[in-house]
């Protein structure tokens, strides 16, 4: 593996996205009290368990990317590595925005479940990218980059905090 400054930056930014999702999830869990906090913890844990099921079945982003790299399918790489993670990032971001605006328990629990699932996917894809010898690191990081860009763009242009002023007064 050959590391260059751009791969180091890329890796740092991917880890920052993963860490920020975990931080937001912890903050959302800690904002609840009593039984609701317990249910939110269980929702987050269930998302991780769902990831473990997909890993056992071999249908994670990482497994699918390895299959497309092995088959040397450019179209498969674009669909599995770019389009699908990008769309998932947009859906996760929009779901998070809607759930936080609604403030009701079930949407927030669903966001926690999905967030832990996608964080697990991203972390596992990162792990596989670092330890597989199938392809170069820059190509192996494609799903995480696509997902991270989608989350960043969607939240940048879509999220509006009701407590943040939007213009001059």
C-alpha cells in the first residue's frame, strides 16, 4: 500500500464523518430519559446487529465492492461504489432532519437504528479497504467517500436549525 498526503486526508475525513455520526447518536440518546433512553440504546444496538447479519451474508458495501473489483466491472463499481452509497447518504441525512424536527420517539429510534447500521458499514468498508489487496486504497474508499459527500452536501444545503438566525437583523 502506498500512502500519500491525499490518502491520509481522505482517511481523516472519512473517520471524521464516522465519528460525527456516532457523536450525534450519543447526543440524541443522552437527550432522552428513563425508558425512552433505554429504547434508543436498543435501537442503536439493533442497527449494529443488522450490520452483523449483512456481514455474515456477505452483502455489505465492502463485500459488494470487492466483488465488483474482482469482476473488473466499471459499471458495477459506479453503481455499488458511488450511486448506492450516495443515495443512502441522502436518505440518512433527510431522515435525520425529519426525525429531529418531528421530535417524536419512533422516527428518532429509526434514525438511531439506521445510523448505527451505516456507521458500521462505513467502518467495515474502511477496514476492508485498508487490509484487502484487491485494489488501490483510493478506489477501495469510493463507497465511504460517496456516502460522506452525500451526507455533507445534503446537510449543508438542507438542514435549518430553528435556533440559528438566517440573516441580518
